[in-house]
C-alpha cells in the first residue's frame, strides 16, 4: 500500500523476549523456504488459505495454522493491533543475507498494509524504502510504503525474525496509524506503550474471507485506474492516448456491469474488454511509461487490473507459490510430476515443451545441460540457431536486419510445420535415443529465443517458458568478455555496423549503438532483451511461464532442479552433489567476484539496465 511516508512507527510495542521464547519452541522443520527460493529467506506460516501450513497463496479464506494457535502471546499481539488479518508469517532472514530490492505492484498490495514487529534482530539490520532507511528495534511496530522500492539487509551473522502480518486494516489499527510517527518527525512526549502478555483464553481474531473479486466492480476499476494515472511522471507525450484508451475501458466496463452485473456467463465479455485494453496499452507504449516509483505503467496495469479484474470463484492469488519446496536428500529419490490444473488444447506431437529464455550469459547453458538429464526429456543437444535460421523467412535479413525478433505474425502454417519437423528430426533423450512415439517432451534453450516468445508460443501451443534471471552486473561482465573473446560472433558482416564484429543476439534498435563503447552495447542488449521477454511473457497466461533465479540454482542445485521439475511436470531421478560442472559455453573460470574488475564500467551504464532489472526482480516475488 502506498503511504504518505516511507516508514511509520506505531505507538505500541511488545515484549520481544516473550515472543522470541514462544517462537523458539516451534520445531525447526516447521519453517519453510521462501516460495522463490531466495537464499537466506524462510518463513513460518501463521495465517494462510484455509489454515494450510503449506500454502503461500494470498487469496482465499484466511485461517490460523496450528503454528499460530501454539503462540498465545503472538495471537494477543494481533488482537491488540485491531485488524482483519490476511496472509501472515514469521519471516526469518539469516545472517549476511538480504531481501532484494523490489516494489509490490499487484492487486493484493494496492490495499494491503504489511505490519512488522521485530522479534529477534540486531542493530546491523537495515530496512531501506525509497531513499530512507531505518533499523526496527525488537518489540517495536511498523508499517511502510510497499509501493516504493524497498529491501532489507542483515549484515550480521545472527538471524533476524519479524512478525510480518498483512491486512486491509481495521478500526483499532487505524487509531494506531493516526497516532504514528515517521522517522524524524517531532512528537512531544511520544512514547510507544507496552502491550504485555496476559492470561486468558486465546483471542477470537478476524480473518479475511473475501479478498479477490470474481468481477471487479466499475467503482473499484475506476479507483485503480485513477491511482495509476495519478502516479505517472508528468509530461509524457504518450499519456493522452493511453488515458483515452483506459477511459474507454472504464466506460465500457461500467456499461456492461449495468447490463449484467457480475453474472458468471458474462465473464467472457469482461475478459474481452481486458484483452482489448491490454492490446491497446502494448501498442501505445505503456510498458515504457514510468511511474514515480520507477515501475512501468504497463506492468502495473497488468498486475493490478488485467490479471485481477476477472477471476474464478475458487481462484487464489499466487497459486504457483503453493508448491511445497523440495529439500536436497542424501539420495535422489524420483520426483513425481504434479498434475496440471489447466492446459491449452492438446498438441499431438509436442507435449508441454519447455523453452528456457534469458538474456545472454545468464547461465541458461548450465541450466539446460542440467535439466536435460531428466528422464523422458528430449533435446537437440545444443542451441537452435542453425535449425531456425536455416529457414530464410526467419533470418534477420528477411526482416530488414531489424533484429532476431520473431512474433506470431511469422508463425504462418508452412513455417510452423517446417520448424516442428526440424525439431522432431533432431531430438534425442539423455541416453542418445530417439523418441519411440509422440507425444514428446522437448527442452530447448537459445538466447535469441528470448526475442521469439510469441512465435514459439504460436508454433508450440502447449509451450512452457522458464525465465532464468541473473543479476545484470555479473551478466554484463560476462557479455563484455564474450564480445572480446571473438567466440560469440553471430553477425560479423552485419550491414550498416562499423563497430566490433557483432556478437550475441541482435536486439531491436541496434543501429542506435553505432560508436557506443562496449559497456553501453552490452547494457542495451541486456535491457532490450529483458524488456521484450518480460512484455511477451506478461501477455501469456501465468500458468505458461515461471521466473527462476540463477543464483538460487547454483547455490542449491538439487533442491532447485527438483522443485523446477515438479512445476514443469517432469520427473527428476538424479542427485546433484557439490559444485555443478562447467557449461560448454564457459569462457573463463567462474568466480562470483570476477565481475567486480569491470564494476566501474558496469555502474556507469546502470541507468540503461536498472529500470528493466526492477521489472525482472518483480517477477521473482
């Protein structure tokens, strides 16, 4: 929720030592890794959908877990705060770990506040929000502006544990907020009062039961649109046309509501209005219009409205995060594939093919080579440059040397048939065997395919995409090394290019890089690729793609791969012990600190890549 200040301390505090003693009695195996496997982040579920301790969803009927019921003073804390509670957890941040910078952009966060009560902490824990930072002392109570870029850093070796409770509010909490104090504000005699533990039966807390509309009312739609439009930085010339198109959505939505309300059989008509507006936003460049918090207007429209205004009765936000993470085991037991709840029309040949997409030098070769060990999975053995670009109509030359970009318009029937036949003829499994009969599970990775998602989605109707994110700083350093090595020249005679032989993928707008230094070239390659692939993934149903993080992959490969295979409905029967082998495209010996030799060159172009980096990080939350 957007607040008037970055941080607000409430005029109440709690007995942190008593809370810590309660928490210490909870078994260690009750703590769950972060749903996205962020290193050093885990949680103890307190209030979840239906009280299920394995749920990370934010939608549905919220109820207490057995863990909360075992914490009587913590329940008194929630009662004292006086609110209706949504998803709530104890969040643990291990020593020398962080919560990476991000902005909470989706529908849930528009009206939910996040209440923090530190239970175990130390002075070196820093909470950053916008340009401000605070240390939240043990027992204090805070809320903060989740609409601004925020992060947490624990520089010490001890763990930090906070109660983190989500709520739309309540009369008691509102009273506390009205008496709250922002850091640096002068309030004579302001001192938080202690709410000590007391004897008595467990309190009857208020829990959310309805938190996601089946069809958003026109009044709520108008409120969200007004909020986003008011947050656009002034003076953008694209805004008059964007505002006009969004007003058309508002008027047509209200007209349809006046006719049919939220009738179930009218949902396809509402969905059509959303699809039309979404297409208009793409055409009008809404993805390039920045809000004051640095996030693109188009992304926030998708998260807050396009993906949330029409829902099934039993739909839960963040359903993809409800998968139980898989822990590494001493012996690798096969991981069963989970059944899919929703699939497009069946493809008789390629059954849910998996495409790894990423910017160049993000570790996709290592992930591809590792995943190719899954039983029943087939690959062409490497990248598909030659397989695709051997078709003249799919080359950059056929598109005026614009880029490697391919869209659904390129997916004409004859071209689709040729591409599918080439893949089918080339694939082998981990034992080098051809498939006996369709359907076939295909795994593919080629960096250029990050610019071809709409084409691939049309050519392979059941395609699933895995977006592999890697911190851009080491990635850019590796890209600079790749250009300098001469081993990754893709278009050495690129028409109209007078710089060093073009290397890696050819991005839209490459001609504007004429005369630019190498650090700017690779930063633009990374930013453009990330922008295009995030736009394209955002246009797909959410069940067709998944964002994962390279750093998590190399930190805990067995748990990471087993969890990813479950999400992709693949089996996994191998054990990854210790350090992963080098990928075949490795240029020099990997070293987590190696990029820092180019740190000055990379930070000089941070303005080029950081806006898209913020977007990318948002997909990982």
